[in-house]
């Protein structure tokens, strides 16, 4: 029996305050990228397609 992969959460390297007030991203799952609030880890999780997430990150890096 195969179990679903577990999200491997990470905090942005640009996070201040030791990562306590930032978003966390799990991009180790096939076909999806998960995003959550590091101050409410039991709260809502947003799900993005990997292509949409890459476009978002590219936009942030270019200041859009």
C-alpha cells in the first residue's frame, strides 16, 4: 500500500524574525505547490499548480 507523500514545509530565505511571520511552501509534492501561513500552521492551505507558482515567484523577483 502506497501512502501519499508528506508535505516538506520550508520558510522563505527572505523571511525576517526567524521565519515566525512568513509563509511556508511545500513544493515536494507531484503536481502541486502548497502555501500556508507560518503563524497558523493548522489553518488554511492554498494549492497552486507548479507552473502558476513559478510564474508568481518570477513576478515577485522582477518586482511585479
